[in-house]
């Protein structure tokens, strides 16, 4: 309110750009993990990451047409449970490796890839734009900030612990996606990348939601027939996914 229309525009632009960036990251993550899993499970099947990026649109586009946030609760639940189980399995695998042979060599506190690390940490906040909608739906507004603060501290500690354990296990050989460090041919290397790919795929329409409704609010559709408004919004959401 203090910055008026300029402040509102700046917030909307930041929201749209950040959410589209998160969608791009999720789509890329699906392609990377699924490609790695298929190479391990179905040797000789030469499907590329680019092809997987295109194929996932067949699933993401129809789901992106969902109008109400509440309908994403089931896909979000499945995605979160899948990722939680996969993270637990990877963490257990790394802890077992550390207990067996100790930390890897070439452990650096600050490596040459630290700028990439800083950029990657931004995606730890990929759902930050859902804070205000969650606040609006929260029954007891007085408890929202303490709950949010405790949750963010818990998530931050989880990220630090998970990253530290895996870096100690793999050292300089740590890949951009830790699932790529799993032993080729093992059940871990086959199942866990698929689990992460499924979780990311289910989250893509949800992450697009804040950007799409923000842009739709700027469309001059007030006097248009209902069917025109519906398919204009569907076309906008499809275009955003194709752009990503």
C-alpha cells in the first residue's frame, strides 16, 4: 500500500518471474531424473531429456487448467510423501556409506562452484509465493507467524543436514542432482530418480498457479462470454508451460 500501484506491479512481476523460474526448474528436474532412471532401467532406449520435457506437457497442461487451489491437495500430498520417502532413502544410503568407509576425499568448505550453489539455494523458497494465500486461509491468524517461523527453521535445518551428509559421502564427485550419484544398476539408482521425477511432475501445475492467476487478473475479459474467458485462460496457462 505504501508504494501504491508501482509497488503492486513490482510484487506481481516478481511473483510471476519467480514462479515461472520454479516451473522451469521442476520441468528440468523431471527430465534429468527420468532420463537417468530410464537409462538405468531400459538400456538402449535412447529417449533424450529434450523429448521428456515435451512429453511431460501431456500431463502438466491439462492439470494447469484447474481453477481452484484446493483441488491440488491430493497431487501435492502424493508428491510430498513420495519425495519424503525418497529423501529418507537417500539420506539412509549416505549415512550407511559414511559409517562403512568414512568421508570422501577432496572435501572443500568453499568450492569453485559456489556461485551455482547460491543460485540453487534460491529454489529452496520455491513455494514462498503461497505464504499470503495460506495466511488468508489460516483460521487463527495469530498463530500463523509462529507456525511459519518454526516450519522454515525446520526446513532449513533439514536442507543443511541432508546436503552436508551427502557431500561428505560423495565429496568432489557430488552431482548437480544427488540421485545421479546412486550406484548404477542398483534398486536405489532405479527407483529413487523415478520417485523424484513423479514428485516434481505433480508439483508443476501447482507452482504455475500463482503466476497464471496473477496474469489472468490483468486480462480484459470482463465482458467476454464465459466460454471465451475459460479458453483464453486455458490458452494462457498452456502458453506459459510451453514458454518454460
